[in-house]
C-alpha cells in the first residue's frame, strides 16, 4: 500500500530527526529540566569557591555553622513559601505573619506570664488561623493570592505593632522554652542550634509529604492545571485552602526559630525575610507558574542566599552591593527557569 | 457491521425528556437518549444543537431543569461530575484534564491514589508508587496503546494522541460502565485518530457503553452503532451507518431533510 510506505518513510525521517546528535547546550537543557536542583547547586558551589578565594575564612566550620544559623529563619519560611508557590500562588504575608506570631508568643510568655509551651501552642494556633484566613480569601472568595496576601501583609504587620506598642520583649523575660531554639550543640567541627535542626526537620517532613502522599500529588496537580485537576476529581478548592493552613502552621514554627535566633520577640527583626523567602524558592528552581519544583531546591536556594550575604560581607563588600547581587541572582534564576521550561515542553 | 440495536436490554444509561434553559435560551427541549452495553452512540449536530448541554447533563456538569436520567434502570440525580463518576459514568473532556507536570501513572491515579499496605499507608498515608506504576502499565497496555514506552514520562512530553490515550485509560481504568468522549479526535492527526478509534472499539468489545460527540462524519460513520442527530435543542432522530449515508445525516442535521419516523430504528 502506498499510504503505508509514505507513512513508514515519514516515520523514518522523523526518527532520523529525533535521533540527531544534540548540541551540548541542548543536552544540558534536558538534564536541567529533569533535575531542576542542579542549576542552583552549581551556583552554590561556584559561589562557595569564589568566596573562599576572596577570604580563606569562608569555608571554616565556624563560618559554615554561622551561615546555617543565619539561614534558619529564611529557610524555614521558604518551606511555607514553596508550598504556596507550587500551587501557582504567592504568599507576601509570610514574613509579617512570622513577626506577628512571634509577638503573640512573646507577649503571652513575657507580659502575661503564660508557661512557654502554652504560649507556643497558642502562637501555632494563631498561625493556623491566619493561614486559614489567607486560604479562604484565595480558595473561596477567589481573590488572586498576590492581592489577598498583600492585604494580610498589612493586617499582620499592623496587628504585630498594635500588640507590642513598638516595644520588644527580651529573651530573659520569655523563659527557657521559647528561646530553646537558640540552644547550640557541637556536631563534629560544626555548631548547630536546635533552630537549625527544626528547620531541617521541616524540610524532611514536608519533602516526604509532598513526594509520598496523595495530598502532595494534589498540590502539584492543582498548581500544574487547576481546572484539569478539578475535572479529574481533585477537590482543588479544599487543597488550596489546606496549603495555606499548612503554610500558616509552618510560618508559626518559623516564628519560634526567629525568637531563638534574636533572643527576643521584636517587630524590628527580619523585615526583609518575606522577599528573601521568595528569592530562596525561585533560586531553588521552583516555577512561579506552579506545578514544578522541590523542597530540596528551595533548601539549596536558601543556603545560596545565605552564602551570598555572608560571603560578600566576609569579602568586605558593602551591604548595598549584597542586595544588588541578590537581585541579579533572582533575575538570573527566573530567566533560567523560563529557558528550561521552553525547551522542556518541546522534545 | 453486524450490530443490532439492543432494544430488548435495559439501557446502561438513558435520559427522558431533558430540558435545560439558560435564561431565554432553550438549550435542550425534551431530549431522550439511550446507551446500551457494548455499543457506541455518536451524538452529532450543528453548533447550538444542544450536543454539549446534553452531555453536560449526562455527566453531572449541569443539572437539567426537567427530565429523568437512569443508570441501569435506577433513577439518578447528578449534582456534580463526581456523582456521575460514582455511578460509573466517566467523561473524557476535550481539554483532557491531565496535569501536565505529573507523570502518566500519577495522572491515571489522580484523586484515586493507592496507599501502601499496613501502617505506612493507613497511618503515615504513604503512596504506593510501585503498585500504581505497575497497574498503570497494565491498564495502558490492556487498551492496546503501544506508543507509550515509559510510564514515568511526564504528560507534557507526550504527543496529542498519547495524551488522549492516557485520558481514556483513566476514564475506563476504574470499573466505569459508560464513557463519554467530547471530540476525542478533534486535535489529532490521521494516524492518531485511528489509534483512538481502535481504543474505542476495544471498549465496545469489553461491553462498555460509549458516547461519542464528534464533528467528524467519517469517524462517526466508521465507529458508531447508532447516531443520534441533535437539531435546535431537540432530537432530530437516531440513524445507523447502515441505513443512512453521511450526506443524509448532514441533511437531517441542518434541517434540509426530515427523518421519517417510520424508518427510524
């Protein structure tokens, strides 16, 4: 049959085209599409080498320990941020909520004299409630996440200031339990804090939940294509709501880490934590368009932000240039993501 | 084709006197339809003939104003697509409703994930990736889809025909009785269309009821046992590929010809 022959030739021609040798650049693109963690990891390694050359104290265990401690707050917040961004959303309120929750915990333990565990529990509850509020705005009222969380960013900031009247509560008033996250202990040549361990635990637990539970699959499905997920039987509105609730809880845990790190509950801490958490997620290869990315990437992204800030100050670069460098890093990361996505869809 | 209309058996899915209005627009004006086990019923009609509204009512996406729907003789009232799915009626939407970033197995089991046995599944709620992959492979090959080599492939890397196959596989993978497909070949090339039609024949052979909405007359006449023609919100008639030609079908569809009730099967 002629049609069969024509078809066979077409297949062969297509197969010849498909089997063509790839340029090294195309090969790289494919590998990066499959393993989105590789590019931030490469940036991190290159940065570490460069900073070590600039200042040979950079790679000392004491400095690496310090970086991890500096990263613990952004890193913890970025777990919550990753969840939200995976659903193609964004949470502008995580930083403000963390400060608000830390003020709730601090006021309850410091001024009201509540026992630490109770203050923590109530703080976590406030985090969950605030997350639920964000979630209701996004999933039920159907406001764009950017708008909802822009609003709650102001609300949480105002509540924190109203609650504290602008004053801080120092560590000695908070009691041992709330500042427990600053407890330091040696691991080989390194010095970790319980706050760092708590952050790493958040990554391990949520990483497992995302990869190995139905809820995790549904988070990816909703972020990937929400109407499709709904038609496939995923209760997407409920998934969205739950993502913001879990994010609220994770932010509240981050507040505990924050109190330990500052040894105080204060509204003047971590004001740029919010944008840094988005930076960490984006550098880590999670797509702002949802559905693609992993927590391992976010962790690498958070460490990269920390390494840049620490390494540049060790190299005696002005703090303003650090911010400049972070800005360039964000744009480069998103540009890379776009490039990988464009070629990833083709095959 | 030696198929006869199985009028003597209870229909898997049937509807009587469906009416659906949107304000002053009458989309359905008392429409009946029957789908039996092991038959392919095609629904054709011009734009605005009420094809998609009919399908939406059958699959729970819309609730009819008047009329009854029965599944295997039992009356049902679908409020959501999930209700229809629970009753064994699956829909393959034109948009396919696949999550592009998830792999084939994850998409097949989306919202019906399998958990690990024992405490790992019930307590920690961990997924059984291995079992889902195994079953997905089994279900895909049972449909006779040979072009998919790797079940862990991400859906966005698949061709149009392969995606269609995955969507159909999901629709029939969980013991459904009736599969409704909305324009399954609209975006496909000739060879891929052939593959999808083969899959539909396989479903008919397995005793499922298939409802096919299509604009493609050659496809419809190749696969359908009966063809329901919709015109201006009413059922203009039901014909078979043996009794009528595509040209006659188009004539009935556009109102150029009336279907004589006496010859209607």
